[in-house]
């Protein structure tokens, strides 16, 4: 299990929640700034779990 995070990891879950909030914000208010925030959150998750974005 070394190097792999569980789906119920609280930090990962928090990052996923933030990603969902940013996706919703971008859908409601598409702007360059909101898109930037969304992409940055995707990158943060990818740094934690490189394959994570495949399941989002």
C-alpha cells in the first residue's frame, strides 16, 4: 500500500470536494480566473495521486 492513497483519505476527499465546487463555479460563471482555479486544483490532485484524474 506504499505510495497509494485510499479513496477515503480525508485530504484527498477534501481536494475532490474542492474540485467539484470549482467545477460547479466554472459552469455557473465561466471566466478565465475560475478556469485557472479549476485547472490548478486538478494539478494539485494529480501531484498527490498521478492517476487520480483518470477516475474523476
